């Protein structure tokens, strides 16, 4: 089993990730895991990589259905989903700015240094609101220019996300056709599986920052139009 997360949560995760990028990302991540062989499979449950590969195949097959891809395209253009993607980028920028400040001897709250998981739009909104408050409280300690602009960006994103509470998000997904819900659930399963493999990769290469960094979701989170993808190493004989 890839995960015991509930179907509604998987649908929410799947709705925010493009099928074509997920399939490409899975090819890269599974290639990395194959190269690491038993060293990484020992850190996963038995047959885990095969289950993720099956999820990749299911999502890839669904890409041939024009109706499903049209539904995905329509959903990906909602203001809420655009704001969610921008908010995730904003969190990373804030965390990096705060980490620089800490390395320069400034005291930084943990809420700015570590990004916790946010599996729904309302949870992401709450996180952005809290990080914006902490960032504002420590604005004078932030190194570099345009810290105030970064703060304004966070507040605007929180505002854009604030209209989506958990009940509204759940209602929206419940109203989707069954085929679309199944498609989003499959994408959510694949997304979670890739995250789990990446966690195992970072544990395996904890003493080697370069090797650990290769276990990322750079393909999934790339900007549209950027086709420069990392190549996974060949499996060892």
C-alpha cells in the first residue's frame, strides 16, 4: 500500500498536480531508486517501488482520456490553485531568507525555518498567514533587499487563499464526476509515493548532500515551458 491517507485527501493532492509532470517525475525518481538498488528498497515496505510504478502507469493511461485532461486543465486554472502553487514557492523563499539571517547570527523563530506539510488549501492558507506574521515581526532582521515586498506577496497570497475553507474544498471535489475523482485520487497516490521515495533517498544519503539533493520534485514543480530535466543514473549491474 502506497499510503493510508483517505480518499478525499488524495483527491485534494492530486487536483493540484499535473499528470504529465507527475509521470515524468516518476520516471526520474524511480530511475534514481533503481540505481540505489537494495540500499533504498530496504528503507521502504516490500514492493513499494512496484506499487509506485503501477500508479505511474495508471496516471499515464488516464492521460489518453481527453475528458479527464480537459477537467484537469480547467481545474488547474482556478485562482485558488494558482495561488496555492505560488504560496508554496513563497514559503521556500521565506524559509531561505530566514535561514540566511540565522546563519548571520540573528535569532529566527522555528516557524520561519522549517516548512511543515500542508495537505489542503485551508491548511496551506493557515501556514502562509502564520509565516507572514512571523516574517513581519522579524522584518528588521532579514538580510538583503525587498524583504518588505516579500512580506506583501505573502499577505496577498493569504488573502487569495482565505476564501477556501475545508468545507468548500470538500464540496467542490464531491461535485466532480466519478471518473475525475478517480483520476485525481490516482494522481494523489503517485504524488505521495514519490514523496515517500524522496524521504527514503534523503535518509539513505544523509551524509552526502549532493546525492540527497537529487531526490527532489524539481520536474514536477518546474515552470511550464522549462524542459531541462535531470537524468537519473543507470542502475548498477
